[in-house]
C-alpha cells in the first residue's frame, strides 16, 4: 500500500494505490467526473432500468466523497432509478445519450444526477471525444448534431483542446475527431475543423506529416511546404510519382 502526496495549483492531490484491491482514488478538487451511456432497458411501471456505459466508468465511493476520495472501478452497465433523473426535461425511455455520476445505492452501483447530452456543455463534448469507440448509431447522431450546429463557440475550443492533448501516435484512421470530420456535411464547421487539424498535424515531424498525408486519413489535408521539400529531396522518381498522384 502506497501513499503519494503532491501539490498542484491551489489544491492538494492525494493518490492512494492498493495493488491487491486494484483500484485508484484521486483527489480532484472541484473537477467533475462524468460518465456517458444510453438506456439498455427501462420498466416504465416500476421506474427503473439499466444504462449501458460507453466510457471507462468511474464509481464514486459515497463514504469518502466528502474527503474528495473517488474510487475507479470498471463497469459496463449500471442500475438507473427514475428518482435520480435531474434534467429539466422530462425523462424519455429512448436511446438518447445520457450523462451521469455513479455511486453506491443500497449495495449496488447506481446512476446518479442523470441528465441528457447538453450540446452547450463543453465537458459533455469532452467526455464524448474521450470514448475510444462509439457505437455506430451514436456516432451517426453526433454527426447529425454537428451538421445542424450554427453556434460553434462551445465545440471549437473542445476540438482544439482534444487535438492539442492527443499523443502523436494516436493520429490514425480510428481517431474519433478524424472520423467525425470525414462525415461532417456542415461546410462552415468542416472548414474550421480542417484548419485546426492541419495546424496540429503540420506541427509533427516532416516524416509524420507525409505519412499522415499518404495514408489519406482526412480528406483535403495539405502538408506544409517544408515537409514536401524534404520528401522531394529524399525520394526516388518512382516514389515521387506515387506521392503526387494525389
């Protein structure tokens, strides 16, 4: 059992690690840990059901929550009772995205503080983009939302932050932002996101930039001039013809 005490900003962070129990607890100050999922099933008459969780679920330990201690456990679904519905909109038993905390109620992991996906909430968008693999139906609904957006003041900072925080090795065909970009029909938003992506990718090494371009990970990406010059200097005539087939 190990205790680590370190300072960050105005709050003190404590990390408790217990290898035998295999969980971690973090003091995160006022940060909100959210989970996202959809309704798996719901009994309207009894007012309860089960939510299918899409992200790596966080389980809040109610006994220690006042001390800022949060246990993280792996969960794929969680019990939901209508009394934990906190959105101003009436609850609808459909497949809309839901955001919620997870805590222990009567000995079982339960969804708490449940609300619908709020398109004006940056933390909701960040949670969506943190999911490694969205179900196709959910992916399509996110693209539909973006296609109908007219105010980008919330989503653009999120795209920018996620792109800047992503490790270089994760820029591939399966990267969610690239997959969404390739499906967006909203031309104004697509142009803005394209500029953000191009700026981030063109900050990679020339070799990484050219690989990204050759792999055609997103449409209409243009490598910076210095990357093109380097590849021209170092490639054979046959390779150059292959490059410029684009």
